[in-house]
C-alpha cells in the first residue's frame, strides 16, 4: 500500500504537470504565455487602461507589466496611445490582430480552477487555503513572490513554442482547453505613442 507521503507527492506532481502542460498548450495554440493572455484580456475588458491599471488588474508589478506590454506591442497585439487631454497619459488598446488572437485563445487554467473552487463550501475553501499555505511553508516557498495565476515559468517570459514531447499515459486527460473569450472592441482614440 502506498503511504501518505507517496500519495501527496504524486498529487503534487500531477498539479505541477497539469500547470506545465496547460502552459505549453497555451503557447502552442495562441503564441501567448498565461500573463500575456491575461493582460490582453484585461486590456480588452477595461476601457483604455494605463499600464498601472493593468498591473493592478492582473496583480503584477509595474516592471513586469511593462515587459509584457513591450512584448505584446512588438507582436502588434496592442498599441500605446497618448491621451488627447494630457499628453503624459498613455493608454493601452488592442489592435485588430490582438482582438483576433484574444477571441481565438483558449481559457486560462485558473479560470476553470476558480470556477470549481467557488463550488466548494466556505469551510472547504478555508481548509484548502490553510493546507496550501502550510505546504508552501514546508517547501520554504512562503517568501517567493507569486501572482494569483496558474502557469509555469517566469511571469514576463517570452512565449516560445516548446519542442514536442511524448506525453505519458493520462497526461492528455489532465488539461483541456475550453472555448474562446470574446474580445471587447476598443476604439483607438488619440495618437499612437
């Protein structure tokens, strides 16, 4: 009989693999990392957000969001537009290409996870939080800076399509992408930065 330690390690490994597989599939299907997709999605949801607005919305540092926006702009998915009234203000708008990529992109793993999490009773959510915080402490990870997103790799990574790997049995069942998120069209007012 497998001991609790082994069962816990297997469960942790499955979680790590599920996050890794989903992150890889996201890059393969959309060419975007999780933070890039989340940033695009928030830029579409908000009306002409500033970089600071986006950093708060996705809970990333200003420096990290700036790197993500630089990459998205180089790929032609967003534009930075100066404000008409205050030329110091810079706003982010999706380009038509960015709207198209967003509309076709799969959902994020955390969306599905959070949907399932909200179905749990309050006491179950509290218990899960306590156990996960204790687990992070046991792994000496409680001081590691982390944003509330399920993804593999650094937050400001460049999306690179991974080399094909041969999945082990059952890995293909761990993660599946769901339908696209419709993009909210943004008016491109003002002047391009």
